[in-house]
């Protein structure tokens, strides 16, 4: 059940479990969206649900590369472009890419024995200049925070689009039966 993280036996499993759960919550906000709804900006913000999915995948890739010492695919020079959707950015493509980014993060963490392992601080204007490295632990907590913040953004955007709440979407995605207190989301048919 995506509404809760199962009991965790250790810190690593807990951090990865909470990150995975927040990814699922963000993905549920996109459940059942059309091509146009994925790109819609129903508030004064320029954020879209599709852009949030694309951004969080981009962000995870950058941190996975930093954790493993690989080339960093993210730069402050192109920051913001990852929020922009192209015609080829379908819901299926965005979700598949997000799953790939998640697998890259999990593989990076699996390859590091010590969660205290140093991860270089990026040379971007929004990061402090007086810190050389954070730990893998810090990176995972940061990714949980970043993903949860954007899942909240996506919830607001989704409610603005069609009134669907996070719990209704979760129930629809997990195929829960209707109950007196919760009706899983279904697209309203208009005649």
C-alpha cells in the first residue's frame, strides 16, 4: 500500500523506502491525466505535473552521479529547462524515465557501504560555498524532502485540474473498492 512505508529493519532501507514512497505519491498525482492535463498550469505558478515528474528524475540523476563520482548531467546553466515538456514527453515516457532515475539512485546507494560516505557539494549558486561534501545519508534525506515538496505541488495542481485528492488517486491507482468514506477517482464523463 503506497499510503505507508512498511516497517524498516535499518536506516538504509528506511531512507530508500521513504524516498520510494514519495516517488509513488508524486506519480499518483499524474494518474489518468491526458496529454494536455499533464502540461496544464491551473494556478499562477508555471509548474505542471509533467514538469515536476521530469524535474525530480533530473534531480535524482544529478545526485546519483555525484554519489558515484560519475559525470554530473545537471548544471546550473540549464536549471529550469528540466521543468519544460516536449511533444515526446507523454505520461508513459515520464513515468518510465522517473522509474529509471529511481533505479539509478538505488543502484548508486547499493554500491556505497557507508551512508557517511562524502558526496561533493555541487558548485551551484544555491549551495553553500563553505561545505565541501555532504554524506550519502544527507543526499537521501534531501531527495526525500525535494520529492515530498514536489508531490505536494503536484497535489495542488491536480486538485485544481479536476478536484481529485491524493487519497482518491491512490485508491484508483491501487484499485481499492469503493467504500462509504472513499470513492476511488474516475474520470468524470460529460455528455
